C-alpha cells in the first residue's frame, strides 16, 4: 500500500524593506531571476510582487 504524503505550501508576503529593495532592483533593470537571486528569494515569490 502506498504511503500517504501530505504537502503544505505556505506563501509569505515580502516585508516592506524587501519591497523597497525589489523596487530599487527594478529601477536598476534587473530581470526577475537576477532580482530573486540578489534578494535570496525564489523566482515565484518575486514574480507575485512585480505583476
């Protein structure tokens, strides 16, 4: 019998300081992948805040 696996995804919002950093990087022309790497975040987390 297959073992049941429960996955839990948690979405965390960026804090105000991180949003300011994201805005700065946007002004400097960083692409999403580079912004995520620079901020130590996943690309998807950054994309949610750039739309």
